[in-house]
C-alpha cells in the first residue's frame, strides 16, 4: 500500500571467536494467491498485513477482494527492496479501468470510492518461494476500508451508483485519500476526475510542470460541473516528487457538491 504525498491548490486562491550459527526455520508458503479471494485487513497497520492476511469466506465480513494475480520472476528479488519502477511494472495490469470492469462499474462518468491496493510477498514469504503479486479492490470509507459481506460485484449490483461517489467532508486537504458520503451539499466536495499525469517509469517532470498540467485538467473538467462565475470553484491535487516516485501520478479534481448537484440533476 502506498503512502500518498500530494501538493494542492484551490483555483482562484492563492511526508573474537567462531561459533555455530543458530538454525533459522524457513517460513512456510501460504496457499497461492487467487483471483476472487477475499481478505479482511485494515487501512492502517504494517505494510505486511495485507500479504500476511489469510483468505476469508466472501460471504462474511471482509474489506478486500483480489481482482488480479500475477507472477514475479526469480530475478525480481525481495519485493520490499525492489524500486518503485519495478513494482509498478509488475502491477501494470492493475488499472482503474480493469478494476471497474471487474466490479461491473461500467459507463462511470466520475471516479468512485473504490481503491486499488497492490500486494507483494513479504521477505519471509519470498524466501519461502512465493512469487505471486496481487491487486485487491477495497472500498474507502472515511479514513478506513469499509467492511461488507458478499462479493464486491454483488455489492455494486445491489447499490445505487451514487452511493459510491467520492466526497470530502469539506474543502479537500493536501492528502485526500479518504472518501466520505456525499450527504451535505453545502460542505462536501466531490471528486469529478482522476487523470494520469505520466506513464509508469517516467521521470518526475518538475513541480511547476505537474502543477500546470493538473490545473489545466481540473479547470476544464471542473467548469463543466459548476455554474458560479465569480471564481473558479474547483480544486486540484497533484503529486509531489516523492509521491511521483512512489507511483502516485494522477491529478485529482474536486468541485463543491452543491455545484455538482445543480449541474447533473435534470430539470423538472
């Protein structure tokens, strides 16, 4: 799981002797990672918690479901020591489009509160011969992952699409990764776009370049969901150099929820 580091701007406003070596018991391999497996782990905790989590029945409460499983070559080495580019290449198939297709979230105009968590074997698991890599889908709820019963596809099929919209409690913060319900039009801000700013393996183009690109995207998208003319009521969030190197390369665009409702609700 990644630690997200972002910059933020609201338009219009200006992280001696030899002895016998002790015997070390090798870790025992777990069952291979498989697509559709469900897990119950938290949004906070150690990086290894998702990798060490045992599959649980999808019929019961859980927080994550695997939608992609890949294999790592022996030359990859211990995943914790691999650089960001190698880890990103190994999870190239874990795109938002692939996640949405798996969930049945088709024809989505705006981002949802579902999130991708990439999971690699821990060092003991790797040394025990495990070579899997998997991508799980979780549902963000506040600062935690939301627990649900049944498969993620069943949840999507039985829930109105708007309940998966991604809102912030008030004006977005510089590390907005927490999704809240869109229930307070006068306070909530809703994410209306999340666009890639660079390809996997690309070098950080510089803070000013990333900022300008993110602002152009968010101004264009934001203006389609707003009616105010006194100022640009949109908010842009873009990655810093550290975030970019960690694989966070998207611009996130928000508008006031009240404005979004006005521009998307059909007239009577």
